[in-house]
C-alpha cells in the first residue's frame, strides 16, 4: 500500500517515512503543499498524511482541491493545533481523521490501519481468503495453520492483493501501489515478486490462490473445486 507524507518538519518527515517503510508501506514524502499536489496529481495513493500548516499550499487547501476533484483517498491531517474549531474545520473539509502533534507512532499506525480497513469494508485486522490469513497488526501470515515467512516487499504485495481480492489488478496498478518514486528496478519486477510470492503461498499447497489473467494482470481468488 502506498502512502504520501506531506509534512514540512524535516526531522518528523524523515522519521515517519522510515517508520512506515519498516511496516512494509511504500512511501513518498514531500515538504510543502504544492509538491504534495504535484504527487497527488500524477499518482494514486492508498492513504495521505497531510500537515495542515505547510509552505506554498496548506494541507487544508490540498485537501479541498482533492475533494473538489472527486478524489476520495483517505486523508489523515497532522497538526499542532488542537482546538475544537480546527478539528471541525479539517473534518468538514473532507478529512477522514485528525491527529494532534506530538503523537505516538503506534497510534498513527492504528489509524492508518482503520482507514485501510474501511476501504475493504472489513471491521477486523485479519484478512483472509480460503485457508490463507494475514494479520494487518502483527504482519503474520498463515496458510493451513502454518506461519509463512515473507520479505517486506512480499508482505506488501500480498496485503495489496488480499485487500483487493477478487479484483483483477494490472501490473501497472500493482507497481504504483507497491513501489514509490525512488524505485528504479527492472520492468518485470511485478512478475518477479508474484513468482516469489507464489513459491511461498501457493506452490506448497494444493489449492492455488494467485491467478494470472492473460493480457490483464493478476487476481487473488478461490477457484471452485
């Protein structure tokens, strides 16, 4: 899942990017509202973290522009202002949540997970399909009761597939949501990581869950017996 951080405090910006990448998120980060809009105008994100007070464009300006354009990506506002009026202003502008600085990183992670779950219509942190399950909180993955060991990128790919299970995802969609702008790998990297993932969650088991749709991409689904 891909996250945009727009935060003008450089130390906090770097820290958030590092911590989120450690949680297997793909992260782009910028320091002002205009740069944030440039990112948002060219890429789809799963979650947006917006500081309210930024140079060039405020977080509220960016948020209002997003909503006017019909972009419904979940937005979490970050701010040092904690008055009721400020919170109401941000929520009325279209924010999904609001976090006052300083905050605990664990709370930020929990709020991100809630926003991601809402996109899938799930009330639980446990994603499952057939005998495969993935815990968004603990990052544990099980199949037939056996815990599987995945790399950070393999986990990110599986999480994205499971949050979109039953949907055919193109290679471009997968690449956009799993890798950020710093990515400079080969053009077939999606296929490479699909192979890595299949070796761990499909090859040792009778029922296959990752399916290739020729000319379209990949889909995670249970096939009828």
